């Protein structure tokens, strides 16, 4: 078969493959034809131009972070017309965005992808992803993403670098704040829901934007929980723990994927053909484009795997990196590399095809400019604030509630303490809009007042500073109950914010002890972007709420839960460790040949079993845990294999005095496998709302195929014995047995 025929066979196969994908809006075989038509008329320089996402700041005068109000330089617009850039990064505002696209269409005739990090905030600021994940609510994730998509367009972006799908097992890693937590299934469900919300059914409707699954892959396994650090792990662990969320993202039709900064088994992800071509494209069938992380191509020289920037460019594009973010290794070297034969024209063409495909899927050739009237009409700021409030209500997790301290008794006098309790700024998170003027913001104090609580605020302490015990005693004397803000500032989590200790900073425990000495009930509200180790606080406080970074309407959301206007809905998607020293700590660890044995003689665990001799081996609070304002009992737990599904069922009873919802979770353990398997793995969940005293049979169907695992690159579902738990979290529940034939 001649090359040409083979070539068209490949294109045809590609077209068929994408015709079935859920891209909506445009017929994929039309897209492939359009891509070839555009590609065929591009010069070498114009092809190279498509592979560069340049930094916007140098293109406006004066340079600033937010380019929406700035005047575009003529030299920049001339470069756009010439096709020097396939994309720019940053929030440009609609006017500048449209000016850029007009210049592009007047010149090279190819619109730009314009991307930025609307991770949990485009205008309205929602809770950070780790908080949002704790809602376990696919509808909420999708609604938040869809609202962010329209607001991103008003920011002058048609692409956002989210969802972050890094399974994070180590609380020391600051970026644990940006993802779904420690479980592959939950992280993947959240990512797929956000992709559906961002990209919509029809990505060409001018109200949706391109999503980006990042950071591909296993970034959360970096050595020591340190950002950007090396990752060494087996191919089986890669496939069983870290790849599943990306497979779910590709199946959801994600437009772009961002490889991670780090090296995987010695080869940086940015130049790792095994990851980018063998797995992402051939195994997973990804048909979109890859975008490097910030200057990650240039960083290959620092990794010591590229001799210089030209070598970095060659290795990255040959491995499957389509577009380079910010650094200009491609722009400066690809022409020479192609002429020297170190990069084939087909490799460059394929990268450009992937880029053009996304632009066609977004409908940019048909409507390069943002229709501000249409988008403005679609954005309802009040509805978005209500959504942000709902998201905050559903993201916070009630961890302790002794003697029904919560919900607050109507009319109770509340003393509110701590700097964060009255800080708008600290309701934000690691990827928030930093311009507070852009939206209304609600502190916890605002929320309590808005909910009619008789509250008196006294700062008394900051999270990292001195404690004014006299001020605390004076404030508490006048109150029936104390609410105090603890944790850490949002700046201490997120990118480049790994911590060597995750205990509460400063003198916070002195504030806790002072309140306790006054003999009044203490409600501790813990803020922060990571699980922190706070065993003493948990022991002394009467109630503990994990509020994370709850977003611009977070104060209202927390107050709604504290007064009982909203029930505590959230369930943890990470384990809360007792100390830094036990990190990484995650519920789904494999067992060992000497599982921990706890006995009366040693609550830390019997010697010569896999424990520490100075701390309990269990999580302070486990994955899946969260309290409500009522209680539930489980009975009649069963697992029944029916063809290609296992039907798990249990009778769940509301044993309390208030209506409430229970998140019923299914965990499974494969008792005998070719490799050691997790002690428990989440396989399904369902929320059920019950009136006091009501019992309902809850049924959760799990595909038999999902009980398999990868071993030496092959996915196997083996007959054998399994144990399951139908429970309220990953540490509880009665074990039931079933077998697969
Ligand atoms: C950052 C982050 C990535 C982000 C990108 C663009 O370094 O690693 O998550 O999307 O650069 O800001």
C-alpha cells in the first residue's frame, strides 16, 4: 500500500474514531476534512506558530496580570496576523479577546485558543476542588463547571486548564487542594462531570469552553510530597491508581491534556512517549491536543534529559507534546529541527492537526469572537452566588458533634474568634480570582449575621501569631457557645506549597485550651487547602467542621450548616492524618504480610506488625467519613452477582430525630490476586434521604468488570473470593463475602 493511500486510510480511521466521540456540535468527519484543508495551506513557519502558546503579559502595555483593560501592542497583533501564535495564555477580557481573533482571521485565518486557570473561580469563586469533591455530587460538579465556562468567556478565555485529576495520597503535597482527593474513582467521576459542564453537549454554542485534564500523570506521587519532584512507581500502580481518572476524562471527550512537570521513572512526562503516545493516544484513544505545563519543555534541560532547548523541543514534540506553554523552544528551533530531519514534517503536521482539531471542535472558525450579549444574558451573577453558597454547604464536612453542640440553638449568644473568621480574603483558595471587587464575598461573620445569629466577633488570635487569652476569656464569658476559626491560610497550599509539617501552625492550641478552660462549648471550624493533623483540637473541641477554602460565598454556606438551615452533607475524599509522620496515608493502601494488630496492650499496634510505635495507625478521620444531624443504621447487607453486575444492597434506617441524607458507600477487596490489592477500594455510592425512623433498601450496582486490575500491562478480572462493605465510610461496616465464578 503506497504512503498516500496508507495516509488516507489513517485519516479515515481517525475520522471514524472521532465521529463516535461525544464532541457534539460538529460532525467529526467534517472536522478531519477541514483540518486537512487548513493544514495543506500553511507554511512551515505558520505550522510552527500553531504549536506555541505565548505569554500575554509582554503583548500589552503596560504589562499586567489581567490584560482585560490593557491596550494591545501593534507588534503583537502583527504577530497574530502572521500566525506566530496558536494560543495565548491569560484573561484578556472580551474586547481584547475579540481584537486578537479579528487579527488572526484577517491574517493567517486561524483563530487562537485563549486559555487560563479558571479552576474554581472565573468571576464567582467556588470552593476549591478538594472541597467540592467532598460533596460527592456529580450534578453539583457539572453545574459549577458550566457556570464557570460562561464566566470564563466573559474573562476573555475559550479554554481552561481544569479539571486537575491527580490522585493525591500525601497531605504534604500542596496541590492536593486542586484535585478530587485520594480515590481514583471519585476523582475520575468529578473530572468527567466538570468536563461535561465546561464543554457542554455542544462545544460550538458560544457558551462552553475547552477543558484540560491535568497533570498527566501521577504528579501526586512526587517523592516526599514535594512539588515537581521525581516519581518512581510500577506500571501496575500507574495503571491501577493514577491513570483511571484520565481514562474517564478521555471517555468524556476532554479536548486537551496537560502533561505534568515531573519525571516518571526517570523520563519527564513532557517527553515521555510511553505516556503520551502509547498510553494516552493508542490505548486510551485520545484525539485532542496536548499542552505542556508552564515552560515544562524548556525545563527538560534542567531535568538533565535534554542537552539544550533545541534538543528539548525535538524530544518533546517527538514524544507527543503538541503545544508549548510560554517557553519558546518550539518557536525558536523547530524550523531548523525539521530541516535537519530531527523532527519529521509528519510529526509537526500531526501536532498541528491535533491543535486545529480542537479549534474546529470549539467552532472557533465559525465564530472566532465571543458574543458578549449572548454570554452576558446566559450569566446570572445572583444564581451563581446561590450556586457557590450551595457548593459551600455541600463541601464542608462535620467531623465531630459531641452532645449535639450543632446545630446552634436558636437565640444562642455566639462568640466568634480568630482572624480567618472575619477575612474575605481567606474564603478564597489557591486558584481564586484575586480581585475581591469582582464579586461579593462572605466571611463566616457575614454568614452568621445574615442567618440571624446573635454573634459578637473578637479576633483574639491569628493562625500563626500570638493568642490574646484575656480577650478570649472576656469574649467567651458573654457567650453561650464559641465558634473559632483554625487551620492554615490558603496561600500555604496549592502549587509550590508543599509542607514538611501539616500540624496547626502558630499557637492555635493555646486558643483552644483557653476556650475549654472557660467551660463553654467550642465549635472549631478548620480552614485550609489540605488535610491537616489536628488530634488535640479534635479531642478538645465539642464540634469540628472541616471548611477547607469554601469560596466567595463560603461564609454563608458554613453558617447555613451551623444553624441547621442546611444539613452537613460533605464526606471526606482524603484521610485526615494524626501526624505529618504517617504521610502518605490513604484508606486504600494494600495490606501487608503483617497487617497492623491493635490490642489492649498497645493501641498503636502490636510490635512486629506494620505500625508505628508512637501513633495510632488509623486516620484521625477516614476517607468517606462525615456526620449529619441525624444517625443511620445498616442491616441486611448483601452482595449478589447477577450476570455482569454485582448488586449490593442494605437496609438503611434513619435512627435519629431529624430528616437527613446518608451517603451509602460500597467498598470491595479482592481476597486473592496476582499482586497485593488494596485493603478496600471504593466501587460505588448513592445518597439516600430518609425521614426520622424511615428504613429503605438501598441498591448499588457495580459492573463485575470494575473489580479487575492491571498486572503487567493487562487488565484482568479474575474469578475468586471478594469481601465487601456497604458502609458510611472506608473504616466501618460489616464485611460480607461474594465470589465471581
Ligand atoms: C502552572 C500549573 C498548571 C497551570 C499552568 C498555567 O505551573 O502547574 O496547573 O495550569 O501553570 O498557569
